[in-house]
C-alpha cells in the first residue's frame, strides 16, 4: 500500500507539473496537492491562483485557515508573485526523542510532509521551495531558496506570508514593539488587532483554539503579525534592521518555520510540542552541564533599595553577603546562588553606557575565586551574571575570556541581560542583528559548558532542542514588576494568561516565590497574589532553572517554604486537569525519574472552587498528598499570607476539593506510599 500510494503521488505530481497555473488551482481535491495529519483530522491544500501560491487548512473538513498567500519579496527576486509548481513530493516521519530536560521526558515527532518545488517566471527567474509538515496538533511550513546561477546574495524586504483565519474570535496579544515583550496581554477580536508579536493565541469557538508562532529562528528576523484592515487575514511583518531591510543573507537559505497549533482546548495548546519538533536535533554532544535546578539570588534586595548594584556602602554583591546566601542554599537544598552587581561597570547610567561593563573584573569587595571555592565546598554553584546594557559588541569582544574564566572556576550557568531598547544603540532585539548575536552567545557558551538564562531576549522559538544550554529566557513581565512597577505590579490574571501565550514559546524565567509583600521602595506595588499562589506558580510557570525571588530572611520560619525548596524543575510527564485562559489553570507534573507528582492551581482576581481529578495517577497505587492551600480569610488584596497545610491519602479515583481565594492558588506534593 505504501508503494502504491507513492506511485500514485508521482503520477499526480507529473500531471500537475504539466498543467498551467490556472488549471493547477483546480487540483484542490487531488492527492498531489493535499497532505493530511497522521490521524487524518487536519488537511492542508495548496495551489496557484493568478500566479500566486496559496494554502488552506481544514480540521475534519471544516475550514480553519482560508486561502492564504505565500510570498517573499527580495531586491534580487520575488518569490510567490508569478509562480509555477514544478513538483510536489510527499513523505512521512515518525520518531520519539528524549529531552535532557523539559516538561516531559519523551517527545513524539510524527508528521506527514508535502514539499513544493516552485519556479518563479519573471524578469528574474528563480526557483524556491515551500515545505509543509502536518502534525496531529497543527502545521509548520517554511521557505527554502536554493543556490542557483543567477541568485546568490539576497536582501529580503518583506515576507508576505498570510494566515487568513476562517472565523473571527478572541485573541490574546501584546504589541510587537513593546520593550522586551514585557507587556500585559490584552484581549481583542482578531479583526481588530494591531500589529502584534507572536505567539498569538486565539479562541475561535469552544472547541477550537489556535496559536501562531515560529520555530527555529536562525539568521533571520523575528516574525510579527499585522491584520489586514477589518478582516481576520493576518500577514507577517518581519522586525526590520535599522537600515530598513528585513534580512540580508545568501542562498542557499531557509526561513524559520511558520507554525499554527490547532487544539480542542487551552490545555492542549500547552501540551503541543510542534515547535520543538520543528527545530534541529541536539548539537551538543555532552549535555550533562545543562542541569535543571532551583536557586536563590542577591537581587530582590536591590529592588527593595536595601542594597545597590553599584559599589558603595550598601553594595549587595560582596563576598560576605554571597557566602551568607550560599550557606542558606546549602542548608535548604538549593542548587545555586545568583549574584548581580559583582563586576565593574554598574556605576552611573549603565543601561545607556553598557560598553563600560567588564565581564572578567570584579569589584574589590567581591572575591570571585574565594566565593566559587566556598560554594563548591558547600555543594552549591555560583550562577554567573552578565548584564550588557544592550552593548552587544562590547560583550562579544569579552565573551571568550568571560566564559573561559567561569569555566575554569566551575560556573556553568550564566544569566545574561540586555536592558536597553536597542542593541548597540541602533538595532531592535528581534532583528536579524539581535538574532545573530543571541545565537553566538548560545554557541560560544556551549563550547565552554555553560548554560544560559537570557533576559531581554528575542522571543524564543524552540532552539533549546538544538542547544539545550539555552535553558530559560525572560521575554515577558516577570515577578520583578511586583517590586518596582508604578502600576502596582502584575494583575492576578497575568499568570493565568502567560502559560497560553508567551509560555507556548518556551521556558519562562518568571522567578516566583515572594513571601514578603511589604514594599519599602515603592509602596503600593507588590505581588497581587496570595502566598499559596506563589507556591503554585513554581509548577504552573515552567522553567528548568528557577530562582526563588525573595530575600532569604523572608523564608525563615515559614512552613510553606517546604514546597519551594523541594519542588523539582525537571519533569517526566505533564497533564492539565483544567484550564480557562485568563481565569484559572491547574497543572500536574510527574517528577523526572521518580514516582512523585507536583500540582499547581491558580486563579485570577475571582475565587475559584476546583476539584482536582487525580486520574493522572497510576491505578492500583496509594499516594500521600500534602496540600498547601489558601488559608481561611486569604485574599490577595487584604490578607495574602494565610496558608493551610494538610495531608490525605489518595489514589487515581480521588477528587480533591480546592478552594482558591481571590488571586490565590494551591500547591500539592503527591508521593507514592
């Protein structure tokens, strides 16, 4: 049957290639220009109309993406404007690969592929290809421009990829050009969107959710989406270089994959691994240094104005203070300590003068070797810190020496930062310039066995599959906004939206874990959560490396601290018992290489009565659940601190009632008896 299908496909491909573009558009129901998902539910059709290449997507015969055109406009040639289909080839692929860390251990990569070979018949004739991969949970497609005699250098001015959503719906989005993607997600009909960044998450109807994003962003500009006025037709808008071009490259080249997750419910959006599967397999031979874990940091005290980043009487990054944090980490099972403000360059307006930073010279009151030796004896790692102030060139000049220094001292994880709206004073973070810089950092760090936690990044696109040392990134409003934001901090619904939007792009360095809500520095700004929700966020907001945000003295004597210091960050399996975007979400994760489960449940500003369905547990086994829930009278506005802690024996048939207070949550440790 496989051979017969291949033979029919070849015959139909030959017939299609012999037709005119007008006739080609009539082949919409043929096997040659259609591919379906492995389960048969999704289908993609392609064709040419008036010389323009288009595709459509349907689910169970119902349109999801209407006729959408595909084109790239380069100075040297136009691709998709006067197109002829030369050949269509079909293939299938099915594998299961193992992640060194992640939300589950094993990932199935199963798709059917349709490759279109295309000829552009114009004054500057050229060939290109578009490759579609259809999974059970969505599609990915990309452009490929081969090396050819009349085409070498390429200057891409626009990519006119379209997503014509078949029906209007509600979308959760942030503006494309807001600083570092650190913006609150708003809701809008798709047809009334402004230009937004991806991932763009949409609810079309109760059983149809979509998310548009990209995968494997390599030497290209990041993708944004802009609607055609008054319609649900979205078109890509690439982040430009300062000179106006979008991408400057040479053939052969491949664009990033354009992705559409198609799901029945919000939880299935989160469980999709389509983006990871569209990235290349791991290129790091030994990933043992890419270690998940929890750490604490000399950081929150700066926001509270107890300490300073720069040297002076209140300098936070001192040898003595760091040792105190190392002692706390060792006593409480934390893996590392982050120290910000240890190196020269923090004095004055460092965000505008990032070229003053040194990444090898410490302030006199911070002895880097003494500290790393002390941490090693305590079984703890120093987490390195490189704030660049957006001066990418200055960082690249010092990067080899800086990484070599850290490698020699046994520091194998570094948090990088780019607090400046423009890189090197002129280029956007999401431009090809920024994409190239961030990739260089990842690759150079990997050579020195160093993992990266990247703040102020380009939006993640799944590169952690290829480079597992890219362990986490920011790219959203994190917990720091609860320290200094003049709007009072992140609203309660924010963390009920993030897992379904920014979270679809990859791990988020949100840094949950604040226990003291008194803010001396900016009175009125604080976490708009209960303490129980802070615990739950350690499960809900996924990252393989997580910093507990608060100062260490605020954890002393708090029995609920048990959850933070014992909760793993590497998982074997993830399930989502309930979710409603912007309102509530419950996530259960099984610990990697263990029988324990951890659960986080959170809600927005409204109280939520939940009942945890424990059917994710294996049948015939007993477990002890330790529950950390909102205590009596808990309310994020008036009384965020009460935490009720209790235990009960459960099994797969159990249903645990959970009352989540306004802005509240619940966290559970479930251990096999």
